[in-house]
C-alpha cells in the first residue's frame, strides 16, 4: 500500500464520498458477519450509486469493491464449509477446516485494518493505492 | 497487466501458503477435540444403555451364535472384541444398531430372519463399521448438538433428550454416504475374516423383497435402498449374485 499523487485535487465532497466507499464495507460487517455476500452487496450498491460520480470517487469505490470481491470468494468457501460441518453427517471439524477458518480470519482482519486506515486517509485527501488492487483499479477505472 | 497478474498469483500463493502452514498444526489435539468426544461418548453410551427398557439376553444358543460370529469378525480384523458390548434383545423387529461407546444391540427378530451365520455377520460387520468409523457420535453431534449432548452427561438435560438420542440411533439411518462407507467397510471386514460377502448382499436383497410384510424390518426400511446396497456390496466384494 502506498500514498500516491492523484491526477487532480479532489474537493471536500468527493473526499467524503470516496471515504464512504470503504466505510460501506465496514458498516456491512456489523450486519452481515455470518453472511459473506452482505459486505460485497453493500459495497456494490454504493459503487453503482456512484458510478457516474467523479473519477476520484469512482476510483476508490472500485478499489473497495475489488478488495471486497476477493474477500467474498474466500469467505464464501468458509461459509459453506461451516454449514457442511454443522449440518452434514459426513463432514466434520478437521485440521484443514480450522486452518482454513484461521487463514480467512487473518485476511479479514488484515482487510478490515487496511479499510479503516484507507477510509481515514482518503477522508484527509490522501490517495492510497493498495498493493495489487490499486494497479488493477487503474486498469478498470478510466478517467 | 502482467504485473497485476503476477501480483494476483502472488496473493493466491500467500493465501495458500498460510493455509498450508496452518494445516500442519494438529488443531484437533491442541483443542483436545478427540479426547473430549471420546470421554463424552463413554458417558453417553452408559447413560443411553441404562435407559433402554428391554432386558439383554446374555446366554442361550442365539446369543452364542451371535457371539461366535462377532468373535470371528474381530479376530479376522484385529479388532478388540472386549471393547464391543454385545446385547441381544427379545424383539420380533428385524433390527440391529450401534450405541455410543461400542454398545451393539441386536434384536432376536434379526437372528430368526437370517438363514445363516454369514448373513448375520454382514449386519454385525456393518454395525461395527459404524462404531469404528465413529459414525455414532458424528450423527448425534449433528442431530442433537454438542452442547445438548454434554448437558445430558452433566444431568442438565431431562430424560426426554436421552429418549430422543435412543430414537435417533434405533430407528433412523445415518447419512447416505456414511451408510455406504459402513457397507464398504463391512465388506472389508467380511473378506478379512474369510466370511461370505455374497450372503450379506443376499440378505439385504431378500429383506428388500419382504419389506412389505407383517414383521417390521426396521434395519432395512430406515436404510437406503437394499437392492442398490446389495449391488455395490457385491461389486466391492467382487462376487456375482446367482
């Protein structure tokens, strides 16, 4: 993750909207912790609502959406694996299951910390580009 | 683009690496899952067995027949015979089931229905497989819940829960895949003990045909289709049906 210069200086309203793109996924954590799709949906709805917004806002909404999407994939596997452990007689708690849940938990906590950090920095007007997600957002989001 | 693909691959590798590393830890031992489950199974076995209202037959020709078949299976497979608590019960129902902590219950109706010791051996091998593959506790944990099972042993749950446990184990089948696992393991036991696998399949096939009769064939009616089971048992045993 690194701070970069953006192509223009965004105004106060843009900073708030862009920061809210990250906050959306955090708000959804409270509501949909057991359901991995809720975070993604909340971020996606916010992304749709701002798809005609300024470049700065769209860029940060896209970065937030991409990070939520990859998290959604690993969380979904964990979610269905947990349901199988709970309800299927032929699936039980095992070392790989606990290891997977621990791994997913590490990634979720990491992503949560980064999201909070980026939301704060974005609100202050700093342009934070994440490792992997930043360059990917550059490819998708055009000015 | 190339850089993004490389980073995506690296991210997947980091995830896989952490997962692999954590998989090497024996969490089950660390959290004492198996130890706690074994202790729980022992307590549950004693409680459920003492709650059964039928008297166990511990002698006589039928019990001796059952005991000799069980001994043959255990001897042929290196299983500890003393660990299995065999109970023969007077009941016309064709039924046999495993309870927690290696309690095995067989009804006299099943002995009467079987035409040979090899047919009985198939049923016993199937029930031993459920015990050895720990299906009994898996089923109870899924259907009753771990916390309620623990509350039975601590006396917090009422007698109704023990009756529910008994009902689940005596008159309902395991998950389809677990039943198949038990059948295939039973074939392995029968082959190792040099017992007739075909007799087991024949018994299932015959019970399947008789399922509409007056005597309740619980062991058959609660399990997956007996003819289908007979087919894969024969295939696993690599014998053909006449």
